[in-house]
C-alpha cells in the first residue's frame, strides 16, 4: 500500500506542474531546504523540470531567504 506524504514531509511550493513535483520527489527533494542544496544546472537535468519550474522554485527560495547552491 502506498502512503501519501504529509505536508510536513513534502513542502514544495504551489504552482509546480505534476511532472515537476514527481521529478523533485523522485530525486529526494522534498522541501526548499533540500532544493537549496543543489545547483540550478543540476536541477535542470531532472526530467520534468522546465523553465517555469525553475523560476517558481527560485522565487520560493528567495522568499525564504534561500538560493540554489553555488557552482
């Protein structure tokens, strides 16, 4: 039986497409703190992550005082 993750475990910003959400959770990126630990170019390599998802994540990171990892 598959269990749904609680909102505490999966805290991705709203506005992401389902493919983007699946790409992030499949890579173990469940919240903004996880996403802040990878570089933007690494994120773009995930199947399902397009320009809209990158911009949505960038804005959500900035709102929390975070950013993508530096190169």
